C-alpha cells in the first residue's frame, strides 16, 4: 500500500492511498472521504481533484464526518439534566447535521500511520461549546483505516468535559454501477430492515417502524422495489420524500448493498442506519452539481435522529462527562 499527501489551497490536504485494485482518498476538511475506486470504477460520489472548491459549498455533505449530531433535532432544542439548550436552526426550525459550524466544515489535524496491512489516518479536532451551542468542550478523533482487504474502517473516539450529545456519522454516498447510473437497481440485504416513518420535516413520526422484510415477500429487495411499492404506507413515504430518507433498525448491525458486480458490506457498532437516496439534487446551484436524483445512496450509521426529544434521558446520544465515546463502522467492498 502506498500513501501520498497532496496539498491544496486553504490548508486542505488530500491523503491518497493506493492498494493495487482499489484507491481511496481522504481529506482533513471535515475528516472526509473524497474518492474510493475499484479499478477505474468510482464507488462513491465526489470530486477528487478540486476538494478545496468542491466541498465547502456543497450542501449534500459528500463523504463528510457529521457531528456533533447527525440528522435533525426538532426545533433545534433539547433538555439535558433539566437544562434547556437552544441550538442554531439551519433547516426551518430544526437543526440538521450539527449546524453550520458542524464537523463537516472544520479543518482537522491529522497524522498518518503506515502499518504492514493497513494505513491509518488519525484526524483530531477540539471543539468548544461556544462554537456550536451544545454543552461541553470535546476532543474528537476520527480514525480512517484502509487495509489490504479493501476494507475502510471509521472509528470515532471522543470525550467531553460536560454531559453532552454525540451522534456522529459519515455522509458518503455509494454508487456501485459502472455507468454512474441511479442506484435503483442496488439490492439491500439484512436480517432486519425496519424503516421508521417520517413526517414532512423529515422527523420520525412513529416509533413503530415498517417491517420491509414482512411487506416484501421476495428477496433480495432492490431500492426500485421500495420506490415502486403499492403498499399504502410505503408508497406514501416514498411519494413525499421522492425516495428514502429514513432511519432503519437493521438487526445485527450489518447490511449489504450490492449490484451484479460489487458487494458493499456495512458493519457497525451504532444502533441504526439512515438510508438516504439523494432524492432532490437541485439545491446546489453550481457547475459542480452534475448529480441527478438517486445517483447515490448514503448509509449513515448512527443513533436514531432526534432521540433526545423522543426518548429523553434514555437517548443513546447522551455522552456523559469524561466517559470515553467509541463507535466503529466498517465498509468492505468486494468484487462478485
Ligand atoms: C441527509 C438527509 C437529508 C439531507 C442531507 C444532506 O442525511 O437526511 O434530508 O438532505 O442529508
């Protein structure tokens, strides 16, 4: 494996790792993945040459680390230890993806470890309560490891000096098709596929998820089966969202997304996964925006969005003062 650093403008570095059949690139801007290729096939959406221009204005969070809190917090506010916190509203009255000063827009320090069977890029960032309105100053590490088996592992390590919320994810979009076509033909395979209904503001509207494995009696289920379903409840969810933008329970923390050529195996220590099929691509008025709806799928491993308002002090996203946070997600790509 070979690793090489390329300096760009504005302090942005590209960290390029070559592993014969595959190639992966990370950047310190948002501790993000920029590119992942199997031979000449791009399996994630991104732009590998112009990271410094491409990422800051891109509203779709391509490849970024999201935090402190992935997904929406209703009314951008919550109670913790009987104290009320008002956060920045950045999507109508809600907060989405940690606000405008979230981890995706921060420059991380980093170091590279070149080991025998893997290369590790250890990104570090200190954030302060006054920067994003959440309680607690935090030390955050996002460790991207790429190994000889073409396995990309993300580890999150963090501590806070006060009780806070922490619900990080990565916002990479996958597309396993060679011709860069929509992801509708990809299959999703998991022991459990329970989808939480959402309302017009994309917030979970019922704690009773729809069991997709029960509703579809054939396997595998492809995204197009879900998009074209005649099931009343599923149809309504797809109609309002133009695709999936839904939190899922996936049982044993494992899910496979595949087409005829590649299989992407996702394993996580997080409890849930938000599946977002890039439903509306018109928000970014830029020549860089060459994307059509469903041109990628984000598989965001995380705790249930808005858990602090739905579950109160039982919310999994609560991180106690001085208790180390650890979470891990592995994306493993293989040719079929
Ligand atoms: C996802 C979604 C959104 C949003 C965004 C960029 O996670 O839940 O609806 O558009 O990311």
